[in-house]
C-alpha cells in the first residue's frame, strides 16, 4: 500500500502562487505514475498534471504554462507549483499515485481558494 499526505493549500489572490506537496510512504517503490487532480464544487474531479516514473509529464490544457509538477525522489514527495493562479483554479486538490500493478491511491485533499 501507499499512503499519501498533501499539504500547501490555502487562500491566495488571483495572480499569486502556491506550491502543493504530496508525501508518499509505504510501498513507494511500486509507484509508476504520480499526479494531481482537482474537484471544484458541483464539478467532476479532473486531471491537473501527471508525472511518470520515467519523468514524462502531462498537463491539462487549462494549466499548461502556469503549473509545474515535479518530484524529489529522496523525499518521496511530489510537488505542484502553481503560478498565475485564477479564480477558476479554486478546488480541492488531490494527490494520486498509480502503481505498477495499476492500483490507485489518493490523498485526503487540500483546499485551494483563489480570490479575485
């Protein structure tokens, strides 16, 4: 199993920045892909960014050029640097990992609120 703990959410003004962290513990050697998803009120959960074991990244069109996903292997931590934040970025952000055997694990979520 993999246990995920997110941190770094909060309230920020439009145009500001936040960095989310996702610390993984447990069977971290089995992680194939790490990612961030978000869910705004009344909307479905959507992909924000993913980072594969080999270093490939994938971003939602709405965050390209503003958000960056990265990883510190020594700390078993994945980050999401969010710049030029917009009110539309307001959501609960969830960390996700998929293992080599296609198991999915989720963090508890962290609230990001962007005021206009």
